[in-house]
C-alpha cells in the first residue's frame, strides 16, 4: 500500500516526486521506458521553475549543467529588430536556463536516490485502474508481460500527451492539431553567438537558434509539411537562406521533425486521480511553456496531495487545483499559439507588419516583454500566487 502512485517518470512526474520527497509519504513511480528519452525535447527552464529547484536545493547543479540565456536577439530580413534581455525581470534568476530535457530528467531522478520512501520502477506499464472510496488499485505490467497490482490513496497521472490513465478513465481531451510543422537539429556550435538566443523573422519564414551546454546549439525551421525523412541539408539550406549562417561544415548531432497541437483536459482530476503536465494539457512548444506549465502543476499537486493525505480539513483541494491550473494552462496555450503565429508570418506585407510590431514592443515595453516570455505574468501561474489568495486553506 502506497500513499501515492505517480504514473510517468518524465520531468513532471520526477519533479512531483522530488517536491514530495521530504513529506515521508510512501511513493511509487511507474515508468514504461528503460531510461530517459535521449531525443531532443524541451530545453528551457524559466525563473518560476528555477525557484522550485531552489526549494529542492537543486538549482545550482542545474545551472552548472545548463546555459544561462540572458538575451534574445531578434533579427529581421536585413537588420536586428531589437533585443530581449532578462536583467530587469522581478526574479532572483534573471535568465532562461537552457538545458536538454534528458539532463533535467537525469538530475531529478538522481536526487530521488537520497530518499528511501520513494520507489521508481522502470519498464513497467499501467494496464488497469480501479477507484474505490478508500483508494486506487493499479494494474502494472512488467517487461515480461506479468501484471502485478498496487494500491494507493491517490494516483497522479504524469504519463504524457497519450496518457493511458486519461484514456482508461475516458476524460475528454479537447483541442486540435495546428497545421504548422517544424524541423529541429542540434549541432556543434561554430557560430559567435555565445550564450544568446537568436530569432530570425524573415519574409521567407522563421529561424530559431538556442545555445545548449557542451558547446552545442539548436536550430529550428518551419517545414511545408511533416517531414519524416527530410531532404538532405533541408534545415541547413533554410538557415543559410534566411539567417545567413552556414551550417554545412558543422557537426550535426541529431535531427527531429515535429508537429504542434493544443489540447486540454475538461477535468483535471477524477475521484482520486489527478492529472499533471502533458496528460492534462498540450501546447505549441514555441516559447518553451509546456514543460514549465507542467512543473507548476507538480508544485500545486504536491501541496494538494499533502493536504488530502494528512486530512487536515474537508476542503475540496482537487477543485482548487482544477480551477487554477486549468486557467494557467489555457493562458499558456494562447500565448504559445500567439508566439507561433507571430513568428511564422511570411510574405513582404505580413512580415513587414510583424517586424514593425516587434520593433515597437521591444522599444516601448522593454520591461514587460521579458516578464511575459519568462512566464512571470501567467495568472496564478505558481502555487504561491494561489496560496496568497487562499491563505487560510493552505496554512
């Protein structure tokens, strides 16, 4: 019997377990993969998430393994439109930390090794779940196809956009795919861009470029359709044509196509099951808001689970979780969509309008734009903001 079973050992499930590590709750984490996914995924950790890592005494090791992005240089077709700098934001961390998701998962998982109240099972997959008045029974199949049953007071589904738990419980996941598709690749960095991110807004389309640790850099371009097998040097040719950067002699380390979509659960909990991260919401990765929204889910869920298990009162904490985290996710989805729409404008007229807007915003809203992109202006974006509004419930 466990207090909590967490389904999924991605960044959100691991963050939730870390946030509950000092609670002495007996926690089981179930993950179907043998090891963290090595493919290129999320790379940006925003200041609110860095504050969570500070509470866990992990922020220094994360910063040591990442790159501090202090500035984003925005280019037009022929000139620099302006620069977004984070040195004025209201946070102890005046930067976005660029760190590959695989490193994030490894660091979070390694930290769990300090706690004997947390067990992680890899290569185990959920195939059944039954909820009763006094707990949840979860059927878990191992790599030998043998099913065992585990019981807990509560379950947290952190099992991603294709959540098995959400499907088994038939929770509606409303949204759609965008028509936009992209291609990203990581290279050994041979530019002189240093630790700055660079965005190129041109008439032919966008190019995004972000620094990575260990002397690497990520490049992203749009594609006319989903390119499972891109033509030779497709990304390199677009980067050269639009940004004037020649990557053909740079060492390419990985390349992945991706589409974008937006979905959100109609319910953020079902009886004794709560949803976090991509199992609750999916948004465009442009702007890097998805994983950080999931981290904020984990922060709130950790506080809710402690209250429910300790039974300090009979308030419906799940309903509070749904109210505030759903609101935050809807805001992040809209912002991610807007960033993508602005960046992908093409043609002489639309591109000129977009670039004029960018110049205006960067000139007259120098302090607001960095706060926006560092996710410090999401309504009730952190548990601390909600706690201030509902202080009597969480003291």
